């Protein structure tokens, strides 16, 4: 685990929606292609997290946060989507891997990803997939054992409105006995 960072699973009862909205806004303003365009209003960011946390309470996804130990400030998050078609009960998807710009290069993304993989295994998911438009994030995923499938050009828009590519990766998880 990253020094000075705790990772924990959250739901609506934890009251972290506003803090997660701050992380999302920071990342989008920093140029992250994570489904939102500029400007991202606080109300819209908070509505996204209200929905995500409600879905977590229904078992449709897992939401993890990274908090600084000394301040309890939320500096990152990741989700594992659990809902899949009935012929893919073993598969999950990593989504919304977000780390505040001020907290990057401290091992937060690695700690979040490792915790997400462990949580996915607990949920009986042995195959995870993800996509990223960030070359920096892609390097983290590859370093941690994810396999790159390929890149799709012009897959989505950057927050500024220009087209961006995305890289698809996967990872097989092995249950420990």
C-alpha cells in the first residue's frame, strides 16, 4: 500500500459523494477523459457519485476510495463494475480510476488497482477489463501485469472536445487457495 494512504470500500452511507465530486472535477479539469466534458459543474459531478454509490449499495459495483491517513482527504477512487450479461459472470470492468492531480506519483493508483483486483476476486470475478485514454495510466496498468489488447482511434472526446484514442487492456485474476 502507498505510504500515508488508506484504501476502503464505500457506499452512500459513508457521505463521501461531495469529496468524490471534488476528485472527479479535479481530474476532468486536468484533462482526464473519463466520460465528462468541460466545464463539469459540481451538481453534475455530485449526481454522478450519488448514482454510483447507490449502485454500489445494490451490489452492482464496488466503489473504493484512497484517503490520506493524516487528513482523511479523498485523493483517489476506482470502481469495479460487477453487472455483466448472464454468459459473463466471471467478468468485471475497472472504471473511473481517478487520482487527484496533487496526489499523483505517490503510488495511489497502484494501491487502488490492487485493492480493486482483490475486491473483484472476492466478488468471484476472474477476468477484468478496462480502457484508458491516458498514456501515463496505461504505463501503470502494463507495469502491474495488465495485457494491452489494442488501441481504438477516435474513441471518445477529451474534456476540451478533441477526439482521443483509447487503449483496451485485460487481466486474468487467479484466486488464492
